[in-house]
């Protein structure tokens, strides 16, 4: 009796595309990033495994996940970020770790975790309040603050050195954001507390011990159970702004006709993203300048326009390392077959060092142009606060060059243990001595 030929076995979509290529390096474990951004593993991925399957084991007390596709080439990262119909922010939210299914509807309320057209409606509402003109009005205040913090660090330094994260950049980012949002001075420490809790959760030294759910598993720091305090404060602040309006962002949002839940999620997004972008980028830029005296000379002599310098420092030290999307349908990317429901994680820091786009990408070139870095993302979710961040960074670097000595390491920096935020929790620099 004749038998029909058997169907060939389905190919293993997780197997390396080229068996002769180097092994796929791990770029998931947050502990890797404590030793620095893994640029060499990123290069191996770009060259040999541009879309590579990464296991997601249990680490630092957080449970294991199903794994994800790591996307590391610039062109592929941009393709994912621009194609919201294939790569969704809404389906599984935007963090590598899966949220608790019970929390997912709540997490999807923020525009960061929405797709167009719902995302566009909320983004438009925020954009009308978060205008460049409103941001620029705070420019002089940012300059005065940068100067005061830098001189305070210099005058209070022991042995001529200071941890500029604690003495300057944390306060600088926090107070600028509080001014823009209209948060009263007595409440400003709350913004930093919430940011550390939400962003630093992977790092046991930078965040409090995670709260545990009834099953003993740590609660996601973005879950409703842990954000009630922040949301209650947002409602109180909005009510105060309706009674006593000011020229600030929360006044504009309080009068924008937002639903209560939308207002809460805007406050959450601004508090975390608005604070931590500059909180991470500012010391990262100073660290890069401390490591390259000739580049710093370009800045101080005017040979590098400060706007270009800021963008190159952002490329060199992006504040955000990665963002997640979820495949909305079966698709193909860089020759790999992705299935609907797969997690797809773009690595901004890898894309920013792609030799296919940036000449000599490991070199800090403050005159680099063009500079299509993806430190602020791309596509419909490109960072709405990019102008706010650039203004603060430009002001800080200008004030450093006017009043401080050349940036020079005075000890070992400490990096945040995170595969999400490219943070520095300690940066000892020389702060005394005449500017050179």
C-alpha cells in the first residue's frame, strides 16, 4: 500500500540562522550591565544574529519568562519602531518582563503602551500642553540651577572630588521637572522616590525590596497596587491647579478635559520618563567627556556646536537601552520568522553603534552629522520630551565648561543593574581647580 510522504519537520525558528556563526551572547541579564553596556556582544549580534532569540531565565528574584527576539541593527530597530501594525506596544506593553495579566488593562492606559489611533489622541492632548515654548520659558531657571548645583558641588567637595550624581545631576533633573510640572517645593522629593521605585527595581542596591504578592512573587513596580500613592497625589495636584492655575504643565493638563485615569497616567509618564531620561543621560554625557579630553576641547573651544555635541553624547550614552514590542501577526525580520505573540525587543544602544550607519561608532565625535541615533526612539512613539531633555543637557554641559575644571574621573563609577535604563548611580569627578 502506498503511503503519502510525511510532511517535513517544521524548522526551529529559534535555532541560529548560521550554525557556523559565533554563539548568541546573552544581553538580557541585568547584571551584565553593571559592568558597562555590552557593546561587544551587541556587535556580535549585529554581525551574525541581528534578530536573535534570547532566553529569559529567572534572575535577581524575578520570575522566568518565555524569551524574546533581540533586534540590534539600526535599520531593523527603526523598522520595528515605525511599524505599529506589526509590532504592537499595546498587546504586551513595552517592558521585557511580562506584566501580570491582571495588571495589563491598567498598564495599557498610558499612551506609552498604546498603538495608533488611541495613542495619537492622547499624544496630541499632551503635545498641546508640552510645547517647546512652555519648555523654553524655563531656560534661564535651568541655567541658574545648573550653575548653583555645580558651584555647590565644587565648594563642598572633599579632596577636590564629588559624586556628581548625588551632588548635581539627580537634583538638576528632578527640580527642572518639578518646575515644569508645577510641583510644590515641599513635594519634590516624592518624584525622585517614585522614579527610583519604578525604574531601579532590577537593581537590589538602587531600589527598596520589592513588595510581594499573595503568591510570594514580587509585584511589578508599575502595577496598580504600587502606584496608588502617586495617582492620589496627581489628583490632588490637578485639583489645586484648577483652583489656582499657574504657567505649568499640570495646570494645562488639569484644564484639558482629561478623564481622571488619563490624567493619572500622564502624571505617571511625565514623572518617570521626564525625570529619568535626563537623570540617566546627564552623568552619562559627563562620563563620556571625562574619557575623551580632545572631544571635550572641541566643546569648550566652540569647534563642536553644542547642539551636535548633545546629540552625539546621547548617541554615545543613550538613556534607554531597550524597549519591547509584541508581534501582532506572523512576520519576518532580517530573515527570521517571528510568530504572532512573540516578544520583540529593540536595543537602542546597539543600534547607536551600528557600523552600517555610523562611521567609527565607538569614537566620540561631537561634530558628527548627520546623527540618526535612536536614543529618543522613532516612529509614533518618538519621545515627546526630547526638546525638554536637550535643553537641560545643553545647559548643563555649557555651565560645566564655563565654571568647572575638565571632567576627570576621581573614582570608579557605579552603573545601574538594568537592561532597560542606562543609568549611573555614582560618578566621582574632579570638581575643584580652575577651569581649563
